[in-house]
C-alpha cells in the first residue's frame, strides 16, 4: 500500500460519477488533498456535491478549470475520454495520469481476475463470481460492472478473490495494475470515437489488461477471435501461462467442445466440465463466456463439479438478453447492454423467431454492414430511436421496414404493432444511451416499465 506516496500529495479526479467519488474518498482517507472536477452542471450533481462536501473534498462542476492541473496526479474516471482537454493538457505537462482502476490496485493485496473484451464482460464477470461463491470462496465482483473497485478495495482480505469487469477506458492509464488471471474475451470495433477512430489504439488498450503480468500469472483468451489471438501472441509477457478457449476448434490446452461436452485441459489434466446443452444461458456467445469463466475458476483451483453446478443454474444478468414479458404470444427482451454492433450481431443469432428490433441511440461510429445478413434472415422490422435514428433508417431501409420513434414509449408501441404472434421484440440498440438516458441501465429499466405497462 503506497500510503507514504499518497499522504500530502495533491490529486485531481476527473469525473464525479460513482467511480470518481469512490476514488476521491479513498485518496482522502489516506491523507491526500483532493479536487473532483466534472463537466456536468451543478444542478444535475447536487447529490454528488453534498457527498463530497461531507467528506471534506473540494469539487467543481460545469467546467474543468485550471485548478485541475494544480496537482501532483490526475486521476481519470472511466466516463472521461482520454482525449478530453484536461487529460491531454496534463500529459503535455508530463504530469502523472492514472485511472481509478490503477489507484484501487495500489491498495489491493488480494488475487484479481480481470475480465475485459468488447462483449460479454458483464456476463463473464458475474458468472465467474457466482462460481467462486458456489465454491465457498470470499469474492468481490466490481469494476465496470457497477461497483467501483475503489469503493470495495479496503473491505477485502488476502483470502478474497476480486473479479473485476474492466473496460478499455479503465486500462488506458494503468501502469502497475497486475491481475493474477487476465481474461480477454474478444476485440471488435467499439468506442472508436474515444480512440481517434483507430481500431489499433482501441485494441492496444484492451491488451493492457495483461501488460504487467509475470511468471505465475494466467491469460485466458479467445482462440476464435483473430485480434485477440494477435494481441496475445504479440504482447503476452514472458512466463505467463496462455490458456485459450474455442467454440469451434480444439486447442491443445484450454477449453473446447468435444461430442457435446465442454472440456477443459489445464496443467495436462483433462476435465469434463458439463454438457453444452445443460448450460443455463443460451447462445454460442454465452458458451464462449462460460468457457472463459470456467478457465478463470480452474486457475483459482475451483473443482470442476462446482463449475458445472453453477453453469447449469446461472440465468444471466439484467439488461443482457433479459426476458421481460410474453404478451399475446410476443416475447419482449431487454438487451440494453448491447451498445455496439458486435453485441447486436450475437443477439440476433439468439432467437429462432422473427425479431422486431429497436435500434439506435448515441452513435459511436457504427458500421452496420456486419448486421445486414442477419437482419435479412432474422428481422421482421426495425424501430429506429435516438440521435442515430436517421443513420439507422439509411442503413436498413432497403433491407427491412424501418420506422422512427421519438420516445421509448413510442418505440415499444410501434414494435408491438409491427410484431406477430410468435415474434420477439428486442431492444438491442448498438449505441450508447446518453442521448435519451443516464446510462444503459436506465434505458433498460424504462423499456421494461413500458413493456410491463402494455
């Protein structure tokens, strides 16, 4: 714990959402002088302001002033882009810039399983935590999943296993973060607006999850994803164990499918984990997620029987292909966490019935061409929503009927009128939620409220 390095030093925290407030409080408890700065106007952040005042932490809202740079260290919350002006100004001055994840790791003496990837992070992190809990292990699940690492890190014991869902934003400014097990699920284009529209820069950010690992550590990676394989082969540190998983292939070690069974070979020991048909969450993407979680648990010496028991009973997470209601023979499904094209690509393969798709929001540079074949095959109609509605219409109007909606209520009503008995109404937006909603959780909750009110 770097207490001597923190006490008396000046820290500017960019972002006053939950991660920013948590890391500010952590630093304050250890004797730092802290300023929290957020672009949101004070009228929207009164509760955050009160919380920080109660802790004796200075704050500013509505703009990032020059006070931010009057510090020894700048701490960047996940919601603040790396190309934000104060971040770039700090870098030009050669100031120390770190992420909230990095600061949290300074205080962590527990083994960490860090899970990243473009899609599947939340499901895999939640599932991994559930397996460890089923094994009777003390476990904390935190990070991008909702509970800030900085908020829980001081409650941990050396026996606790920490399962962290880690975003590329959190990895951008990590310099010492070292998980015992790093899980890289996939790397496909997403958030390119925050990486100068460079897939290479985004991919490099993901690979930072294992950049500080060393001998005795483990990388679990997706052998079916070319970019993941490329990054792992090129950048895995010497001495780290590489453990792949594959839905379609048969690697010499790691996880794969053989005669309908999920098999894991770890340390030259072959484990028959579970019949694929017995896994509680459907879809090929969830088979990949289940393999990744199983390998992470095996790396922490969890018995295969416990892994199998959890895989058979786990039913997924909120806002990820979440069944909401069956009304007049139409199923309504909430996939609000589907915030990129690749995630929607997986979702469209998860149903055998025709789909009425609610699509759109704040665009992140989406290329919808990847969805065309599946839309032609599986989608009956599209309801375009949010700031990107016009882009959605232009992309799909020659493929399937597309109508626009100005509210979620209107979107659900239009989807209902477009659907037939046996269909699925699917909210899987492929976009960020910040045009109409606070976050994807808020979007998903509103969708569910509207659907339940039909």
